[in-house]
C-alpha cells in the first residue's frame, strides 16, 4: 500500500512517500542557499502534495524499463509504457507547477538562485534513485555485458536526464507556462522511448547469449532503472535462495539408514529416501521423537524438507535434551515412557492441518510452551516474561505458504538468543530469549517429532554448525 507520511526534521516538515524503497526523504538540502524556516515549510508542503504523483511517475518508468527487458522484444508494450510514463510526467509537472506557483505567491517565495537550486535537486525533497535496491549477483561475463550495455546507451541515458531536468525547470518557471511544460513532457517521452528501444535491442542479444540474465537479476535491474550501481559492494543484492547450495553444511541423513538417529523403531523408519514417522489409530505414537545423536549445536542454520500427511503434526527440535522428566500426561497405552526418546527444548512447529501453528516458536516439555506465534516477533526472558515487538504478517495469511500432503522447505536459524523460523522462503516467527539460563539458550541436539495420527516424512537434512 502506498501512503504519505509527514515527519518533522528540525524546523522543516519533510514529506516521505512510502512505496517499498521507491521514494526516500531527504534532509532539507544544503544545496538550496539560505532557506528560511518558512521556505523550508513551504517546500515540504509542496513535496507532500506531489509525492503520490512522483511515486506514480517512478512506477511508470519502472514498467517501461521492465518492458525494455522483455524477451521476446515487444515494441507495442514499450510504446504503451512510454505513453503511460508521458502521462504520469505530465500530471506530475502540472501539479508541481501549481504548487510552486502557490509558494511564489506567498511570503515564502524563493529567490532566483534558490529556484535554480530547487530545480537542480528534482523539484522536491524526494530522491528517486538512491536507496531503491542493489546490484544482483552477477557472473563476470554478465557484469561485462551490462557494463557494455550501459556504455553504449550512455548518450541516450544522458539525454533522458537532461530532458527530465528541463521538465522540472519548466514546472518551476514563473509565471506558469503550460506550453513549455507540454513541450518538455514530449521531449522527455521521446528521450525515454529512444533509450528503451536501444536497451531492448541489446537485451535481446544478451538474452540470446550464454550470459542470459535470470528473472531475479532482471527484476533487480528494473528497480535500478536498467543499469548497474557503480558505488561498490555496499549496494549489492544478496544471492537468491538456493536450496542446493550446501557449502559449509554437513548432511545429517544419508538417505538410506537411520545411522546417527535414535528413536522408537515402532514409529520411525526410512522409506523412499526419507525418514518416515507414522502414527495410526491402531498404533498411536503420542509424542514421539527421533533424535540425532551425532552432533550438538548452539549456533547454526538447519535446512530440511518436511511433509505431513493427515490431521496430526510434527516439529523440528533443536538445542534439545533427552532423558529429562516428562511433564505432560501420557496415555496409559503408551506407558512406560522411555525418556531417552523424549526431547525437551525449542521446537519449530510444523502442523499444516492447523490454521495457526506452523512456523511458531514452541518450547517442548517446559512451562513456556508457545513463545512466539506465527507472524510474531517476540522478546522474552525465559519463563518469566515475553513481549510482542512487532508482526511479520497476518497469521492465517502466512499459513497459505504451508503445503499439506506435500514437501515444504524449512529453515531454522539460531544465533545466540535469537531464533528465526522460515517456511518455503517466508519468515514465520522470530523469538529473542535474553535469559542465559533458559533452556532455549542451551546447546543441544536436533530432532524430529511426530504427534497424533499422522505420517511425517523428512529428507535433505543439512546443518551448518557455527558452535
């Protein structure tokens, strides 16, 4: 959702348009000489008034850039997007001219040198380039190709920049000159169309080569306006998700045996390359756990694939212990309980049949129980207190990311007292436990739970242990 927010910076109110990272508020710029407090306020009001139109023009340009990256090339889409951008720029320029005319008819009117400086920063306190994104990960060949593309289209990009500057200058001219604004809009539209066509020519050749860009890379370049940042690694995007990248990880499952794992063989087995736990009406498991004895970890990243079939559930135990007294009631038919097969400690819950549980932070076999529900960021101190710090999203809407009767990618990140649960690439819950004595902060084992009548399957279990 796009919206405007006005915040106070010193004596000047500065408008901020929130549309992802599209528009960023500037401090009242020192480049405009000798601005008085009333002038700052007047320009902030102008910025607030035109912010939605600046946002619309930025979005329209993004769509034009995206069209120029499309394969196969679509000249009709490029032309249509150019016309949409032309319309957005025309509306923006008209609104800026009207707002600036009000400034100049007030006691806060700008002097000639101030007008030139204001036009030079784009005619508002918003910047629309910096802070929008970073370079995507690229191969050396891709970087070379994109650098060449930028070099070959540089004159056309410079023409676009000049045309946009001329349009801003026309929109802050006094008296307002609708003819000059219309001519400047047309000139900008023509410059943008020429650049888009030139870019499309080169993108078509690039995408037909061995250095073709992925959709992820193209999306990042669109946000950057079609060219790479040249300000260094500080503005590069992270590598995209890659579940096949196991550098620094060790496998906890060989795909064929339960070597290293310990649990009740009545419920746990290997089948079709996956660990399978099964609980039936005739042979219920209650709470049953399969613990990996080969490693204990405190700080780590754990990734695996998990599938639950049926109404019951599962969970991923970590930093967990076995052999501790069991606090919950156990059905008569499941007694006596073998405590070596029962796990106590943090759990990344996985219960697809439930509308609310999967992804939450649960403390198994302790009085703490649910500490961070799905969709929450929670800070706590062991069993003594917990407080909501923020939300990730609607609890039930996040549940739409979870697949029942199918494989799900689950990632657990534990660093100190902070824990992240991620399902299918979506952050589900964050817990921060500041109590060093909490069982959540102990070093422990990895495990899998089965609960109620269900079948759980787990495969591709990888652990990056830090300590």
